[in-house]
């Protein structure tokens, strides 16, 4: 399956089982006569980096897995390697891994020499259906998640669903948290499919889930690449979710935090759907509450990118498959 994304630069998202066995078949035209640096984490390095680096004769930079590494220190280490390897504007970065790898490798590509090309090879469900597509790149700083970033579209995105067979169930569930979001904001059939599956059998239909999520994101990003309007719909559950991540010191993973955010927003602003959202979340052993007060969450949200002056924008789904952007005075947000 090939999905073409027409943004400021046009690229393909290829979803095909076994494609990691022949990277040059899909990405060779972007690699010819160029140095390539693979950026990955220590878990993915053990699984796939050697296979890919041997195919394309690329060096590999490895950092410790987890959101805790998506910071200025890791980014600085990447810059050091790019300089050491004499990576020039004609060369390319390959992001091999989950959302953290894609975010920080993409940001390095956006900023090294004021911008070089990069390829996304997402290996987690969350990265395949969401973070590898659309061009958002970022790192975290102590004040909050993704507060330093840039829009940088990849040259190509290569998704091999076979990589999902190596995921622990909690990491697979984390990706389902984002998939539930896509169903809620745009596709009732997708939501219904997820609501009738669970962690034991969702992989039987996962190719279709990946494809549909990417199609939804493609449509939204093409209409609003730089998040001036419609693209904000993709933030359903994220305003609160990012705050939950930060308050937990990132011990609560992104998809789990988004699940909590979706539930809390729905309970507050669309209570008629609360039971549906909660039931679907629980099918994948995802949490729907966290031990943080509203005031603790609001202290983090005060620095969120979705704030504009005295106002905060957030997303509400009043019916499954349809979402709306709402704006409220920040001091009234989540208040009784």
C-alpha cells in the first residue's frame, strides 16, 4: 500500500510487510551517492539496525530508549556525530524506531546545516500511524514536552507491519491509544473495529488500521500542514495528555497519556460518550485516569503550544467520528 502525501514537499508512505529486507528497493533513489546516518535507540538497534545498515552502508548512532532521552543533551550528541562523520547538505539521516527516535532525528535533520533530508522508518504502531507522518519534529525541555521543534517533512516513510510482532503488549497498546483517537475524530468504522478487538487479536487487522490512520492524517495535514486550523483536531486528548506525561516525569507513556486525556475531556465536555470511550480504552489495558489534580495539570498546560494569550484551544468529540475545535479562556478550562 502506498499513500501519497502532498504537503510543501510531496512524499510516499509505504506500508508493506517485509520491506525492511530490501530497503534499497523503496528508498534507493534517496540514498544513491549520499552518506547516510541511522539514528535509533538501544532496543531497536538490537533488532533492526544491523540489517539495515549493511544494506545501505550507513553508520549508526544509538541512544538510550525512552522519552527521557528526547532532550538537548541527546540532540547535541547527534550533532557531534554529524560533524564527526562530515554529514553535508547532500547527505541524509534515517530515523529508525518509534516516536522518540523520529521526533529527535527529524529535528536534527531540520536544524543541521539549516536542514538536510531524512527518511522515517517507524518500528512501533504509534510511530507508524501517527508521528512518522506529517512533519512534526521536536525535543522536550524541562518546561514541557515538544516545546522546541520544527516542521520538517521526510523524503519517504517506510512502514513494515512485521516489526509490530516484536513489540511488548504495553507498547502495542500505546499505539492503539492514538488509533482510538483517529476513530473518534474522523472514522466511526475504525472506532467500532477497535472497540470489538483487543490486544490478543488486533494484529490480525493491523495493516488496515495503519492504512486508515495514515489516510486520515494525510487528509488533515494536506489541508493544514502548519497547524493553523484543522490539524489541531489531531490533538484530541493531547492537551491533557502531554500534561499527564510531564506530571508523571514521563513514566506514563504517550499513548496511555492520550487515552487519559481523551477520557477526561470527554467526561467533562461530552459526557454522553464517556462510557464508549472508557470501554474502548479498557479493551487495550490503557489507563483512563491519573493521580494528578486539575491544578497540577493546568500548571503544565499553561505552557502548552495550544495556548494563545489568555485562551486555550482543545478538541471535543460530541459524536464518534466527528470532532470540533473549541477555544476557551484558560482560567475557565476544566472548571466546574
